[in-house]
């Protein structure tokens, strides 16, 4: 629960569900994923995963619709007698905490620190901090996708979340023909791939790029249908070097675009381990990342970092002398193989889910014995 649905047409949680759910099915489990009623995929099953479509009014109400969608999913889940419910994120679900079925073990993937996201007003950010507390209250066990998130919840709430990162898929040799529809040539373009949200520093990156002297075009991959996306298109329409491609959800195409770019810009500044960053590492892109603890924990020294538009301008105009580009790319790919590969991630989720189920059952048995005197 907690995603717009699979196959992925949106973001990180959907990407996790797209790989995790079929992986658990292959391991012998019965898995259900909740999809928005208007998701492009309308079948009742996908790769052995059962799909439940629930009404999602976000397209009419904006973010407020997420609360209704989560409630509709929860109402349906109460009828299904699930052993375990894996709730991805807590932004709009925790106010319904009392409605979680008592017979199910509730696992919360805590995602990032939602109340830090700058796209939200102070009032909403205050609510999100409250929602974070409710997740701790109503969840039985917890997962953090980044050690920074894990340490935050341990220090603030005294809970021990299990650290399980996202994964990335390793593709074969990229095909330069994929670039042709976008009018770019290998190694002669810059790439920015993200949801159009303020905390992803897209405006900062494009501000810096517009001040650069480079002739390389900038591909901006991501849907611009929301208010901020439309604002960005309008603001940067005067720079002919910037090409908005809208969303691309073909994994092979995005792999090829990342593999052949001169620089890949990753501006995410909140949340934990971001799936698109792992995918850029797997595609051996040279990454320019926003300097924050989450990105540094994943990339370590194998990236260039920025904090403002001036840094972007400088890097777009030229790379530092003596930069060991090949070594940085190789070490990022090796880290994916070692720490962020999907088979291991799925196996760790399976192990934690089973352990949590037995731990809760054991805890309930001890509680019943105690209350009976």
C-alpha cells in the first residue's frame, strides 16, 4: 500500500513495488499491490501480482486526494485478511492508523523526512511531523532506506528501523540509436531526470545551466503537468538549449540516456536513498549531485557535488582537471553490484517480513499470557 501502482509510472515507491512484489511472488508468496483507479495498467494481475484498483481523487483534489485514496485502499484491505501490510510512506496514511486491521502485521517504510520538503507550506510541514509520530505509533516494525533515516528515527523515537536500501538494475551495453528522437549525440548533452518538485533543485540546476557558456543541450526528463512543472517550462522557454522531454518510463531508454550523457544532474535534497540516483550509478553516468547527507552516503567520493547555481555553471562549463572519471563510474557500478542489487534487496525484504510476522505473533502470545495472570 502507499503507491500509485505498478508498473511504475510515477516515482520511487512505485519502482520499489515494481521489483519487490513480483520478486516475492517468485519466492512463493501471494502478493497484492494497490493501484489508483486511473492507473494506465487496468488488469487485475501483473507478473503474478494481484492488483486492486481503488478510487483516487488526486487528479481532481491535488494532494488532499491522497488521503482519500489511502483510506479507500485501507477499507479494501480490511476485507482481505492480509498477514502483512507493507505501507510505503506515511504522508497521507497515518491519520487512518486506528483503521489498520488488528490481525495484520503493519510494516512502515519510513521513506524520507517528509516534513523537510520545501514544496509544503509551514502548516503542512507541521502536520507531516505529526504524521511521522503517528507512523511510529501505529506501525509494528519499520524499514529505512538510508542509514541517515535510520539514525534519525533511532535518535528521536528510540525505534530500531531495519536498513534496507532500494535496488537498481544492471543493463547491458547502451544503444546510441535511442538518442535520435531527442536530437542529441553521445557525450554531447547534459541530463536532468526527476519529478518536477521544488526539493529536487531543478530550478537551481537550470538557473546555473542558463548562465553557462556550454553548447551542449540539457535534456529535462519528467512530467511537467503539475503547477511547478508548468512554471519551469515557462521560465526557461527562452533558452533553446533546454529540451523538456516529459516523462519516460521505458527502463531501457532511460538507461541509454543516462549512459551517454556528459553529466547527469541529481538534485534531490530530501528523502533517503533515491532510486533514480542508483539507476544513474548502474548506468555509469558521471553524476553531479546535491550535497546532502543522503547523497553523500550513497555516492561517497564518486561524484561531483553542488550547493548552488554557481556550482552548476562552473561544472557545465568544464570539469576539474585530473578528474578520474572512469574510476568514479566503475566504483559506482561496483557499489550497485555489491550493495544495491535487486535480488539481495528482495531477499532482505522477505527475511524481514517473515521475521516481523513471527515476532508480532510471539509478542501477542506473551501479551495474552500476561493479561490472563
